C-alpha cells in the first residue's frame, strides 16, 4: 500500500517522513482524485496526537507521496512485542493513558468527518518524551476499497477490523471505537481477542464470536473494566460508545485514574535509534528506558470531608481545634454548630481526633443517627466492645444490642461502662469515652418516629447529666449540628437545657484562615501558586457560609490541572474558577454517559435529594433497594467519579448519598431536575414516612393509605412506577387491596343496613297493622261488652218472658182443661141442643160463639210455649259468645303493645347509629332508651338495638375536650402527622393543641375579628388562619411564630393548600 522513508529537508533543517504510495494504485482512475482530496483533508488536521502532514504531491512518473513529520520512536506494536519479551505488561494506568490520548485524536478527526478505518498498533507511535501519535489517517479513503474475497486485497487489518467492515460495509466513526476496544484488550492482556491462521478466519470471528473474558488471559482485572470493554466491542455499532471520549471516560472511571495522571505520557520500554534514511522503513531497535516518576498525591479533599488520615493537610482551623480539644476534655457534652459546608465534620475528625488518639486513655466511637439512631449507636458501640469479630457477627450483635436499647432492657450508661472497663484491661489510668454523633440533624430529617427520637435523646442526655456532677468525667458526647436545625433541637426542653454552655459555634473562616487552607497543603507537597492567584481565589470565595466545599473542590481541580510546580491563573480559568468547577466536573461526567445512563443518573440524583419546603433542599441517604439493582452499577461509577458516596448503614443495607450538599446548590442540572420533579419527590417523601410508620406497626392494616392520599399514590404509581421502590409499590398495592376490601365491606354493610331498614319498615308496618287491628279488636271488644250488656238485658227479658211463658203454659193448660171440660159441656150442650134444636134458635147461636172462643184460647197457649223455649236458648248462647270475644280482645291488645315497643326500639337504635359521628353522646342516650323500652317490659332486646348500643358506647369514649375558646368554634384541623390539632373560633383567636394530651400549645391572637378557617400545610411546617376581616396569616406550626400576613380582600370562609404546599387558595364571602 505504501512505503515510508526517513528524509532530511535541508531548507528547514529537519528530518521528515516520506510516505510513498505503491505504483499500482496509480493505475486506478479514481485514486488520483481521492489522493488529492484525502491528503488535503489530512494535512488540515492539527491535533497533538495526530501526525502532521507538511505536504503532498505527484511526480511525473506517477509517484504519489506525502511529507509528514518524523516520529523518533517505536510503534505500539513494537512496544507490545518488547513488553512480551521482558514480561512487563502495561498497567491499568498506562493503558488508560494510551486510550485517552488516542480518543482525543479520534474524536478530533471524527468532528471533521474523517474516519480512520484502520486503527492498529502499527499505526500508533510513541515519542521519547512527548505525546502518543496516531498515523495513517485517510489511507483507507485514498485506496477506496474494503476486503475483496476474489483478489484478497483488504483495506483494514482483520485482527482490529469491526464486524461491519468485515461484512464489506462502509466503516463509520463507531468502527474506529471498535478498533480502539481491540487495542485496549491487547494492552491489558498482551494479545488481541481473536486469532486465526487466515484473514477470513479472523473476520468470521469478528462478526460472529463475542470477545473472550479478560480473565481468560489475565487474572485480577476489575469487573468494571470488563463491562467497559464489552460495550466498546459490541457487535452492533449503535450499542457501542457514541464517541471515543465517552469510551475513554468510562475507562478512567473504572480504573480510578485521575486527570492529573492522564497529563503525563505513558513510559515506553523501547526507543528508536536514529538511522540514515534508506529506501525502506527504518528498523527499530528495542532498548530499556527509565520508569515513570511518581505523581504527587493531591493535598486537597474535593467534596469529601477530611478524614483522620488527611490531618497533615488540614489547615486553617488550628485555633478552633484547640478550643474544641479543651472543651472535650472538660465538658460532658460539646456541640459543634455551624452552617452546611462550614467544615464541622472535618474539624472534628481531622482536627480533634488526631490529638485525642495520642492519649491512650481515650476510647472513641463515631456514628451518624440515620433513620434508626439506636441501630447506629449499637453499631458504634459494638465496634468498641468487640472490635475483632467478623462482619456477620458484628451485624448480629448490633441488631441484638439495638433491640435491647430500644426495649430498655439495656441502657446506654451500662454500655459505656462496659466499654470503659474493657479499655481499662489494657490501659492504666482514668479512662475516657468519646461518642461523636456526626450530622446530628439526621435525627430530625431521617428519624421520623418522634417517640424513638425522644427515647434516643433521653438515653444520651441521662448520661450527660450524670457526668456533670462527677469530679472526673468518663464520658463526653460531641455532636455536629447544622445551624438551620438548631430551632428544632431547642424545642425539646431537656436537650435545650443540655446545650446551654455546650455549644461551640463554627463560623466561616476569616481571610487569614482561608489563605492557610489554600496555600499550606500545596506548600507541604512542594508546590506554589502564581503571584496573585491565592488572593484571587479568596476574593471569589468571599465570606459566605457554606462555600468551603466549593473552594476545596476548586483547589482539587486546580491541582489536577497544575503545570510543573506552579498552580497557575490559566489552569484556574480553565476549571471555571470556584463556582464553575463543581458544575463543570459534574457535567463532564454526565456528558460521557449514554442517553439511557443519563436517564438513570437523573433518577438516582433526585432520590438523593430531600426537597425542602421553605428551606433549602438537603441530601438524603438512599438505599440500594430504593434505587433498584439495575441502577447500582451506575451508582458505583458515580462513586468512582466522587460525585456520590456509597456505604452500608447499621442494618447492613448498601446506601448512597451525594458527596456534599454543595453539589445540590452548585450543579444547575440537578437544580433543574429537582424543580421539575419537586412535586413528585415531596409526595414520595410523605409516602416513605407513611411506609415507615406502617412498618413500625408491623404492617397493621390501619397504617395503610386511604382516601385522598391513596388516590394521589395511585396517580403517581401510574405515572412514575419506575421511580418507586418495590417496598413502596407493595405498600401502595396493599393499600389499594385494603381499600377494595373496605369498599366491599362498606357496600355489604350498606346492603345489610338497607336490608335491616327494609325489615324494620316491614316490621314497623306490621306493628302499625297489629296496632290498628288491636284498636279494631279493642273497639270490637267494647262493642261486645256493650252487646253483652244488651244481651244480659235481653236475657233478663227472655227469662222474664220464659217465666211468663211458663205461667202462660199453666194458664193454657188450665184453659185446655177448661176447654176439654167446655168441650164435654159443649158435647153435652150439643146433645142437649140436638135434643132442644128445634126448640130454640138463641141457644144455637150461643153454642157457636162458645166453640170459637175455645179454639182461639188453645192456639194462644201453644204459641206462648214456643216463644218461651226459644228465648231460653238464645240467652244461653249469647253469654258464651261474650266471654270468648272479651278474651280475644285482651290478647290482641297485648300483642299490639309488644310490636309497638319493638318498632320504637328499632327506630331509636337507627337514630343512634346516625348520630355516632356527629354526636356520640346523643347516640348513646338514644341507644340506652331503645334498650330500656324492651327491658322494662321484660322482653328480648332486638339485635339491631344491641348493636347500636355497643357502637354508641365505643363512639362516646371521648379522650378529652379542648376548652379555652370563649365563643363558638368555626373550624378545626389536624396536622399531617396527627400530632397537633388547630381550632378557630369567633373569639378572634386560633389555638394549637397537643393531639395526644389535649394540652394547649399556643394561642394565635393577631386577628381582629372572628377566625373562620384554619388549615395545616401538607408538610406540617405551616399553619394558615383566615379571618372575617379578610386577612390570611401564616404561622410556624411548631413555634406559633407569625411568618406573614396576606390580604384576601374579603372575609375568608375557607382555605386549602395544594398538595406540595406551594400555594394556598381561599374561599371568600364576596363569592371569590
């Protein structure tokens, strides 16, 4: 393809390299045009790691050549061969240096639409003491071909060729990244990943086979590097790194290589010896060279707090450290109080501890409260009691001790006594124990269980109080506390009393102290600052509290960009000065990530920030379970980049947090993320608080979400499911399931209530019907009574008639006898008449009249006898019917009264149930009356009445009454955690009460007319009251201090905060 000659250019007095293309290429018609085009493009490349092209031309005899700079050094191929012979493989740092240099050259060329397509060790050259050089740019484009199976010609080298090039496709920028990955593989193992006897065999492997693990050739290479390499060697171009810089940056992070080391060229074991120019490439003779010189350790800590091992570089706080040492030796409690970023942790750990370590009688334990302060305390103490046990045993003992402390089976003074006694076994003299509680504010930000928090404080304070009365104190408590949490600390009176005289306030460094903190660490390493640079940095830092971490990080970045033994203005400007250093660094790490990694990075960072409400955002400790295992690989990369810190908490869980809150304030990208996701994160923190309370109650169903909080949770779960941990998803789902069960029970209860009411209605109607029937029976009975009286009278009449009939029958019998006698007399008269018929007509007429009279009298006698018998029978029947009717009427009346009492009892029970919520006392009275109605009649009490009485008894158990207002109450509200109750009244006041004891906490008296409405903000920090005069007043919910007054323009009737507490709406009497 080409031959290289060393030549001397006399007019410029320099050696150059002549690359002469093979003559057969001139036979291709398209080659001439491509040669000129590509040679001109390569000549325009001006980059440190790309060989320079001085000129190109075509001789008359069709000789095409390029004039390039002469590189007096070996190729990477020769260096690899030499190291294989001497058994001195490249180190991780050296390999990272080489790849980073090549990456900068490749990206430079790619930005100018120049793709190499044949990156291999033979095209990479070392200089004796300068940068690595990449050669042969544009050659593949000049010859214009890929591998041809018929001719065997190949543009590119099969061992370093990408799969797409092997398939005959046109290579792209990511083809160069693949080749760079092959070179990294060879740098780490001493050989390329694929080997074959033929070029086609190599190409086939490049296309079809995954690269073998690095461990196949060399042990001890970190898994993170393996993962970086696998991505660079992905078979599909779109799965590789988008740029060579992204590849190199990922490698730097995986290898823990800082930027200052990358400034130095890697050492070489071979150096080319100068030779006279020949008609072939100059031979290279391997010789030994000097080893790499040591690179000075950075004396600055960046965003990290100073540790004990950093004490030699800890400057600027000498005066405060002396005061702190005296305080710890004389007092039982010392509180280092200062703003975030003032260096509280550093002055205690790097300033105080090294001095105390020199005194063998001191035992020192360090802890951070976290969400479970007893667990953290137990972990710190177990480390003192049993320092030699393994990690598993330590976790077990920590859990046991934490449980014993929480349950008060063991008290902290007893544990301290054991620690001191153990120390006394090896050290003679008065023993002292120092407990350092770093970042004490976590007791308020992470420990949401107020009872657990107070118990922990009491354990510490009991021992502190006892020590104050001892002539020789054995225990000292030292805490670091942020100033903005001092108010919360002072609300607990015992702790406020303990802080009297115990606080040591740490303010910002003065200019002299800052000057020492800037210059002294570098001077200790033998480095200095350019004139005026220290003063410039001091001016940029100013006297604002919390700028110390930014200063330290800027100094770290400045150190990484130092030139020789001077820290320069140029380097300071390059890093963006104090304010820009942090953001530039974070953005540089973020920029090399893929889009998927950027999305996960955002998710990770917002989980490590606790959104403030009226205060600044603060960092929070996130667990691996919260972030998810899929994100943990990226978390480790961020930790390697020192943007986050990973650790294990007292429970053995893996944790991560931002390296310092200065990152939250100073990185604009993170601030934007939090602004966009603030509502979600504020809700998520409330969810986690509810989840923790649910866990404390051992997953009692009463601790699950209900109502509006559950509706909100369902909405967020649908929108941000991938941002929620498995525990949070489970909590929400269990809440949904519980709500569904409760809704089903409620529907069932409503149906049962409806059925009961329907039954009561039917029974009530039945009772009314029975009562109506009883009334009818009663009226009928009264009628029967009247009828009976009438019948008695009638019976008397009948009896009288009967007696009359008997008498009439006697008279009739007499009349009958008389009639018989008369008949006989008539017969005799007839005989006489017959005898005397003829003698007298008068006598015949008399006889006829006498016969008629006798017949009439006989018929009248018979009728009187029949009437008497009938009257006697009627009188007997009427008396029996009257007795039966009277008995039936009495039974019906009693049944009607019983049914009426049951119906009334059920009606009263139903009324009692309806008053359970609004008036439990009235409900109880109604239920008692319902039961009394049936009990006084010695009847069974209905089941519905018994149930109403039971529920009323429960509902009426009032714990206490809130009395103190002098006029009618208008509004009442619970705080978000249920610990406080706020009331408003027409007496122009609002009051806040302790929801546990009913004690009045404070009265809010600034309104001039009736207070109509009161409400808490969702985070519980604010209390709003609205008055008849039209003012809305915002109060501090914890202290009762007035924050601000808002004019709504009209009488306020009602108010409500939005879910994140950022807005307050009012309902006014003027209909607005």
